[in-house]
C-alpha cells in the first residue's frame, strides 16, 4: 500500500492550490488530509468516507477547502482556496479502514507536501 502526495508549493495569500494523493495497493473506507505547521502538532484538516457520503472539515478551513476523490484512478484531492499565511504547513494525506475520520491513528500515510502561503 502506498500513498503519494504532491501539489504543494509557494502561493500568495488569497491564492489557491490543489493537493493530490495517489493511493495504490488497496481501497479504503476513509481518507483525510492533515497538516503540521512549524513548531506545532499534526492537526486534522478534512476527511471523507471513500465514496463521499460523509465529509468533515476543521473549523479553520470550512468553506475554503474541499476534499474529494477521483474514482477512476483512486486519486484523493484537497482543493484549497482563499489561502492564508496560517495555512502554511506540511500537508499529509492518510487513509484508513473505518470511518473514524477525525482520529489521527490512520494506518496509511503519504510522505507530506509543503504548502507555504506568503502575506
């Protein structure tokens, strides 16, 4: 099983980015994006059941970020709009075999991709 994240980069405040995470090896019940800012712990950003019946977002990103998945190639996405400097972090994709989306005990993790938002 492998998760490969990409799409990070440098963007100005109020800009947009889309992160991608390709999953291979099996299917899952839930997936999510987490982030870790410099000097801080890892935090939940957004999560979804595999088929999209249920989606959850951290209050700090609600209305700005959208989690989704492409059924054709098992690619997971995080669309980030209206980015703020406080969104600067390493973003990780993760997948699990149940629906505890906000829990951080995911079995499978991608390698992380850095998002830097300049003011």
